[in-house]
C-alpha cells in the first residue's frame, strides 16, 4: 500500500462505511457490529500511518493532490504534519470508543445513528489533514450535519433548543470564515495552505478566528456549550469535547497563526486575554456546577483556554505543550463523558445531590474515575502535568503574568475535579444509587480502559509527543515548518 494513500483512506473509509450502512437493511446488532468494525479498521490504518511517518523530517508528508476546480486553482490536497497526525489518532481512537458506546447501549434507529457517527469520523479526519482552504471548509461544515442530527434526534428533553443554539453559533462563524477564505484565495491566487502566501489582513484573520473560537470554544463565544453538552447523548458529548473542540484549536494553529503572522502578533494580547478569561471562567463554572456533565463541560471550556494560551504564546514550549494537552485532554474528556453516561444509566441522573457512595461495591468504576481524576489534577508524573507545565513555561517566556493566571486556574481545576470524585464516589449514598446498581461491565470497560491506558502511556512517556528525544522532532519544529 502506498503510504500517501493512507491519508485518503482515513477520510473516505468511514464515509464509505456510512453509505454502506445506510444502504444495507441490516439488523440493529449487525449494523452496530459493522460500524464498530469500520471504526477499528480506522484505528488500524492510523497505526500504520504512524509507523510509516518519518518524525525526523519536517514538513508535510503522506500527501495527495488532485485538481478540483481548475479555474480557481482549488485542489483536493491532503497530508499530515507531525502535530496533525496525533490529532488524527485522537479522532479515530475517540470515535471508535464512542461508536462502541452507542453499540453497547443499543441506540434506536441504528442505521441512521451509526452512519452519522462514521460520517462524523471521516469529516473530522478531513479537517485535520486538509491542505486546501476550500477542502478544509467543506470538511469543517460537514462535521455540523451529523452533529445536528445526533443531538436533535437522540438528545435529551431540551435537545431541540440545544441543537438550534449550536447550529446558530456555528453557522455564524462558518459564514464569516467562508468569506475570509474566498477573499484570501482570490487575492493570493491560490487556496493551497502549503504553498499559499501569508497575509497581513487583520480582517481576514478575524474572520477565521471567529469560527475557531466558537468551535473551540473560548469565552465569550461558548453560549452553545452548556446545553449541547448536557442534552446530547453521552458519547456525542464526548465527541464534542474530546475531538470537535480540538478542530477549532487546530484551525487557530494551522490557519490563523501560520498564515497570518502579522495579525497574530497584533492581536496576541487580545487573544491571550480571551484564553485566560476562558480558563478562569470555565474553572469557576466547573467548580460551581451541580452535575457530572456540567463539570466536564465547563472544564473543557477551561482547557480550551489553556491550550489557546500555549498556541498564542508563540514559543516552542507553548506549541509543544498545546499539542500534548490537546491529545491528553481529548482522551480525558472522552473517558469522563463515557463514565458519566454509565453513571446516568445506573442512576437516571447526573445531579450530585442524588449521587454519592458509588465506590462501594463498584471497584472498576471507582478505579477508572480515580485514575482519570488524578491525571486531570495534573499531578507530577501525569500527561496533564507535562502538557500544562510546558504551556505555562511557554507563556512565561511571553510574559510572566499570563503564566501566573494559568497557574491559579489550574488550582481551581484541582478543586472541581476533587469535588466531582467526592460527589460521585465518596459522599453519603444518594437516593438514586441502589445497592444492586452494577459496576462497569466488560463491554464498558473495553471502551474506557484503552483510553485510560493511552493516558497512562503518555504519563509515563510524554516525550512520545512533546519532545524530539523520542521521534526526532518536536511538535514545535513540525509547527514551524508550515510557516511560509
């Protein structure tokens, strides 16, 4: 198999699987099994891609290009950098776990559901590997379609309100980004991200950034987040937090920072202020939240702010820490939302006042939640500690006070995570927690344990992503290679 074809396979294999599932009149079990098979095949192809990727060489690799619109110089151009390959890996692993969760709980209208999950997988991978602005936009918008249906059909009681709010926010940013793409492409004569020139236009920079800060999200563009994360099915909330939010942060890195260096410098302080506000505000809301999903949702807002701090610090340490933290937080939030779903299935609620005492008789649940909590606390030796330390060191090189704000917010993160663990596991047993409520079953463990194992590996060896000593090139070097 040609190594360059792996990139396209990772995009189109799940999309082909979605079409196949929609066409074949299979039973619910057969449909779920086929979707899970495609998801696991995605993971296998990504492992093959990672094995063939040359981490000692900078620049784009495994690229494919074919003319799409000749008159506009638009091409189907895809490929991976070192940092984007890790985000593709996060996508396929997290989506496989979430697809497996849908199979485990037995989602109704299975052909529609699993087809949409596979379509979302292909579209998200497309965002991380697209090297043409119009191709990037096509995949960026394609993510919205399955999310709209997944929340609106399989969500909770207020799902329509959450869906409409999510679509309005997202479409507002996307339309401005489309205008910025058209203006950039016509002015530069190409839509290609690799060979296209940098731009000094502050208006175009803002057009792109608005779409990305909504998707990430950052304060104050997070209005869609509380309802969407609470009303979506647990596995869809996991996708939103663990993967989709990273698409917005990736857009900041791949397009806003790389293609608009002068506007990035001009607006650096403003973006760092928004990132710091998201970090502090999200941490405070997470601490005050009264339910499991609310804590995880607002902590995602805070983590997006922390990662944006690292990105816009503009230092090598900041870039390295941001990429590591994107992967680590993606695995953490995906795992926590899946565990939140397991708790809700056993107790019918995620409200803390009705929970408590779930550690007794449920060792698997307690062990996994405690492990994720410890990693989320960023204790020394954890993947989160490595990512957050690099980000704070990188932003300290820009100005010490940004690092001080970040350090203060990380203390709040420890407080809200300890509160979550205590409320679910160790306080007096709530009215909805029955003695006979089961521990995590083997099927649920098969979904969450690999994610936690990945976090433990990154905790033992964060240099696997963050430093050149493992693969020969740090994410920062890979990031710098795209600046033209």
